[in-house]
C-alpha cells in the first residue's frame, strides 16, 4: 500500500515538475524571417502557422491539414494530439 501511495505521489507531483521546459529550452531569435519560406513553423499536426516579417509588419499564415491535402486519410479521425 505504501509503495502504491509513493508511486501516485511521484506521478502527480514530482514527474510534472521535472518534465516542464527550463530556461535553456527557450528559443531565441535575433530577427524575424524576411521571407515566407524562411518563416518560423509552428503547429501540432492538424493546424500549422508560418510567422515572418514583410514591410515592417508581422505576417502569419494559418493552414489546416485537411484544407489542401486531398489524399484519402481513412484513419485520421483516430489521431489525438
């Protein structure tokens, strides 16, 4: 019983604390990308974005996987991110 409680404590309190990203994991950019094909990619598999600068304005291009890709994806609904 005691081992079970220690394991639960470990899972709920200790593991999330050490799994968080630290300062060393932060990305730092000296300047924004000037062209869309050099943009910073962000995404999660379904939704994606490119971020860059053009004419002193920040540009963001959003895209979804199912908007442009017409290939059949019969099992795509089973994926969870």
